[in-house]
C-alpha cells in the first residue's frame, strides 16, 4: 500500500494569532509548534494586536521578568498573582461591544478568565489555541518540538523535523524565503510552498475577524507559491 503523503507546517506558538496563521495550519496534515526555541521578547508569542475604534492596540500576557527572557518558550512563566485575565476579558468585551453577544462573550471568557491559573506560557497557549481550533473547525494534528529529539538549528532544524515527521511537502511562511536552504530540501525530495495572504495585512489577531465579520473562510485569499516563484504577482496557485 502506498504511504500517504504528509503535508507539514512548522511555526512558533503565538498569542491569539492572526487569520493566515490558522489558514496555513488548516492546509496541513500536521503542525509542529516550535516551543523549544528561545523566546523572542518583541515577537508575537505573548502579545498581539486588536482594533479599538479602528486603531491598533497591543494586548499582552504578563510574564515574569527576572531571568525569564532568556529561556525557551516552553519555560516562560506567567505572572499568576494578579487579575490580568479579568482586565483583558473586560477590555476585549468593551472594544468589540460584546456585552449582549452571548456566544462571543463566553468565548473570550473561556480564553482568558477561565484560563488564568496556568503557570507556564506554553500551557496557556496550548489551551487557548485548542479553543480557537474548535471555533474554526481545524482538525490538523498538533505536535510540539519539545516532544521531539532535535539537534539542528535554523533551516536544518526545519528539515530535521520534516524528516522525523515523514513530510513530503512543507508549507512555509513567507519569511522562509530568507533562510531556508532549498537545495537541501530538494535533495531529500521534500516539496516547499510558501504561504501568503493579502487579507488582514495589518496582522491583527484572529479575534478581530471573529467579532467583526459575519463569516470566516479559511480558504479565502490564500496563495501557495512554489520554491521557484519569488515574484508575488507572477504565480498564484490555490492549494
């Protein structure tokens, strides 16, 4: 029997990620979250942007600061002796006027208010993303890099994970063009496509889409480009 080809994507875990983040995962059979790599203070692992009166507004999860910023993502600790979850819940309900929208209000309460006893950031992200996967009806298998035995870094790390999973195709984010060693992937007969989207270009959290749009289509405005295509308007092939 011919072995089923596996489509893989790899990304860092993120706090209430943007729509295209979930689109890429939805197009894959397996997603591996890179939680063993070093935390990036100015990244999106613990913070993201939402809209308030049509202006971008950062919301963040509170992290312990002393000696914490040089740890791997899965070792980052949350501040758990404050009412931060209550404040974030109230802020988002007010920003999106959810007071009379029962289902939306309950979703935010589930993500924030009932998820505030986590010690580690990664546990919070796992739980909140599981909730969003259900809302978006994403069935992709989830793995974490800390569960794998990995020795490589950068492009070689991505290739190492592809080989461990047995992936025949890897869906990269657009930044993969800057660092992936394409020749090594070709040598292993692993196809690469780059995921791009032109919707929500401000990279706002997906909750902005959930609360401001009537319907979310995870297949809309997605363009997967082959490794030979580096001109955005030259080749737009739907998956």
